[in-house]
C-alpha cells in the first residue's frame, strides 16, 4: 500500500494534541496586519493558541494522517 501524503498546508497550520481525546491546536486569526486599531488586550489574547472546533475536526483529521 502506498504512503499517504500529508497536506503541507495543514501540516504547517495544525498540530495534533495527544491523549485519549483527539484535539487539534491552531493559531488564532486576525494577527497579521491592521494591528494599530486593535487594543493591547486583544493582541495579547491573539497570541495564545486555540483548538479546532468539534465540527471541524472531522474535516482536518484526514489531512494529518501521521
């Protein structure tokens, strides 16, 4: 059986978190530009990682086979 190819875009954006429950870490959006109008607290909150929602995990897991 041939090897499954990992989607490079997904590999760069998502990280699987171990444990019994499958969770996928992701970075938060709205951190690239137009930062002058965002408050200090908003920008600080955007630095933290977030988790992919339950509805989207089914779509993303096949992109990260390993």
